[in-house]
């Protein structure tokens, strides 16, 4: 989707006053492989779309305008990467970013996001060793070790080793975790975090020992969960695009091929992905039975 003066091959669909609303719906049409453009007309904005799709698009717009903040519209805008131009009377870039950041993420998403960054910043300030000793997995997994410090089963998910590591993981956590929390609620995201963190941490410990960390096992759990949930229950509006799935699966394969310049917790990634897929399938099955 683009904003352009060239609309010769398109038909006008609807005229709206809000620029962001026009872009949001045009992005949604684009995500469905319907060509769409936005053009300014006086003080309003006209949405154009492919002439053969006008009737279909009108029906979709009627649903859209009733609730333009549904997750599926926000998801489509994020996947296309389209950014609205900031008008003179629009909020500043920083204000707009804060509003969108907070609007997408609920309390659980923001709490885990903040904890990861708090741990990382404190590590940069010289507290890396004591923090790692508190969070890293048990040297030996025994009942005494578990009862002495049960949170260390999950602790490695909060510890990151580099800027790239934490930015990559928390970005995906915010995007996918925020989507799950908004569509399915806080309880669903808490269960997903606990199960995927536990499964991925235990698996990685059994393969390589206790010296690992990062939220990536949980992130791959989110990928698997959103992927399969969107496939099995598309009416919920929880989805992830095929190119993104392909990229993350390719990244997983690169880790196993040992072609990356960094050490990857490959087992945590794989088990997180599998556990997320299975959890989505179980949840959908239980939902349909009810």
C-alpha cells in the first residue's frame, strides 16, 4: 500500500477525515492482496482500491469502521511496515510512538519487557555476575536446589548477553506477546510464558548445561502459538505472516547449522516453538469442546 497521486487503475472506495484511519484500512486491504492507495482530497483522504474488489472492500470497511482498533487491523499495519506521515497537528513522533507502544502491550507484556531491560541495564552497570548467579539455571537440578530457589527454573529467560540479543527478543515479545494478551487475555499470556520458558530452559539445560540465557525460547513459543492459533482459529484475528514465520524458521536452521558467529540456544528455540504450537492446538481443542 502506498500514498500516491497515481490512481488511474483504481476506483475510489470511501472518503474519511482521519489520515491514520485511511492508512490503517488501506494497509489491511494490502495484507489481503487487494491493491489500495490513499490520496489527499481537500481536507479529507480518499481510499482507492482495485476496481474488481470495490464491493468486497465496502463490506469490509463497514466492519472496520465499527471497530478500527481490532487486532487484525493493527497486525496488518505492523506487517506491512507502512508509516503515516506526521501532519502539523499530529502528535510528535515520540508521543505517537509511546501511545502506540503502550496501546499494543498489556500489563503482562510490559512487565516482562521491563524486567528484561532492568536486568540488562543492571548488568551493564557492573552487577552482571551477582545477577547471573541469581537467575541462571541450577548447576544440578535437584529437589533441594529447586525448593531453595524455584524461580531459577524461569530466571534464564530474563538474562541477556548483548544489545542485539535483548533488542531482538524484547521486540518480538512486545509484538507477539502484546497480540496474545489483547486477543486472549492476561491469563493466556502468563500460561504461555510459564510453559514455554519452563520447557525451553529444561531442554537447554539437559543438552548443554546451565550457562545459557535469553527470552528467545519464549519468543519461539509465541511464534508457534500465534502461527497455529491463527491457522486453527483465524476468526480470532491472531495471526503472523508467512514471511515472518519463514525468516524465524530459517534463523532456527542457521543456528543448528552452526553458521552464525554467536552461540545459539538451539534446543531452547526448538522446544519453545514446539511447545507453543502444541499449546495452541490444545487450547483450540478445549475451546471448541466448550
